[in-house]
C-alpha cells in the first residue's frame, strides 16, 4: 500500500509533542512518509495527558515509528545525527533554543545533510513576540478569534485546537513545497509555521470586512448575518437543528414546502437583503412555525428539497455517522495501553485526513506506536549491532519494547 502513496521513500525525523508538530508529522505519515518519532526514555509527556488532552497522542501520532533515546547523552545525540544524515525532513516544535542546546539547530543539521528540510512549529514567527510562550488559547485571545467566537464581552476559545492543527497543516504544506523545490535545486531549506500568524490568517476575512466596510466585525453571536434564514432552531421536545435558506431560490422552496404563502408574498421579504433587514421580525415567526416539528421531520423535508440543514451533533456521536461509515472516513485503530490511561489496549475508529487521491482515502498503515516500539529496527538500520543495542539499553541511552 505504501508504495502507491505520494511520499513513499521520504524519511522524517520528528522531535515533537502536544498537537502542532505531531499534526505535521501525521499528515506526512498519512501521505506515505516514514515518520520517526523521537521520544525521551520515559516517553512523550503527551501520552500521559488527561481530560481534553487524552485524545492528542492517539489522534496525531498514527503512521509513525517510535524510538526512545536519551538525547542528553552524547551517545543518544549520535544516534539522532545518524538518523538525520539519511533523512529528508527534520520536524520540531519545542521552545526556541531547545534544539540549539542539543546540537540539532538548522545550521548544524543542514551542514551534516544539505538536502535536509527543517520545519519548526512555533508560537510566533521571528519578531517582537517570539520570546513569549504561546498556546492555542493565547493566540486565539490576542489574535481576534476568541472575540469573534464568544458573545460580546465573553471571549471564547474555539471548541478544538484550531491553531495547533492548522499550524501543523501549514508546516506540512511548507515541507511539501520544499520537497518540490529540492527536486529542482538539490538543496533543502528551513520552514517555519506559527500559531499567532495562523490565527491571524483565520480572522483575516474579518479584517478585510473592516477594510471594505469601515465597520468592525461583530462577534459571531451578535453578527449581522449575510443570510436571513441561517440559525439554530429549538423544535419539538427541545431538540435543536440548524436550518438555512441562503438564496432567493431557496427561500421560495422553503415557503412552498411549508406553505408559508403569506411570507412568500410579503413585499418586505422579496430578496435576501430585504429579509436580512427584517431578520429581527422574521426569525421569531419562523421559530414559532418550526417549533411543532421534530428535528427528524425537518431534516427529512429539508433534505428532500435540497435546503441546507444540520443536526446538532456531539463529537462522540460521529463514530456512528452513516456517511463516515459508508465512505471509509473512519478506520479501525488500536490505541496502545501506554496511551489509554486505562492500562489496556482500546479498539476504536479514527478519522482519516479529509481528502481523497484518485478517489481513495489515505490509509491507516500503523496505529499510534508503543513507546520505543521501533528502536531496535531503526538502530540496526543505521549500523548498530545487537550487542551495541544491548549495551545502550542497559545503560539507559535507549528504550526498547521487550
């Protein structure tokens, strides 16, 4: 299977943790690269996170190998340098200066391997803020996203790690572009991706809204919608559903389907812009008229007529989503016991990259690795003997699965 994948034959050495850096490696791994995750002897701390962090490691570390190395030991650093000498990509997302102290800076590694593409995932690109410690929440607050997401006066972070994930995506895009350029020039280069700049890109549409209109964008809960019917409705038995009609054609279909002849013929509601100006009057009427229907009946009728709608779905409910199951968007995966917090393996399904190549989804070739699962094979591959490995293991320089 891997021979048909775009990045087959590309080797990535990855020094990452949490979400941003691992996302970049996951994408490259899903595309077929051999991704070697370098972990401390005790393992990536992300393996041990609880609560909202418990899904980080199993989600963003599939299709990777694990080697456990004490990089503070000169023998451990030598192992990494040998891996890098034959690698195409080096990826890291640690605090600025960490790689320099270990001898793994871009300057050092590119001297060893001029074809190396070196990708760093940071909080900020170089500039006045680059000394600050960044988190997804930090850049969402300072980058306008939390303001836009929450009600006025209540800035609210988005419900997932949007900047970490997208920052890793942009890191992967930089790697893919650099691989293409290297094919022409024969030289690698340094790639940088950053949380803050990613967040600014996400809210740039609102910046442009201000530039065009001269008016600041309101937070999403207070916004003036571009479409009149574009909202969440509470219906029978307290269920909720998102219903929409974003064009004049869709408005006509909606009125016909539900026999809203009075609204269809109202001179105040002829165009979408007319309806937007009348939204404070129109939406309460629609709420009252939709309230007696069940969410399923509304879903069926909106789907039948081609109108936009959506159930309000919780993440855990997506495991049983019929579309994802029918199209292969979810694939079986085994989560190793050292990452479940339950002390046992877990069999579940995981979401694949949201793209298809030649009509096929990119496969899961390997679940998230056990700590040090590939240490022995990788060391043998760069010239260490079984006796060498036994000594390194006995002296705590490497960790291996029994």
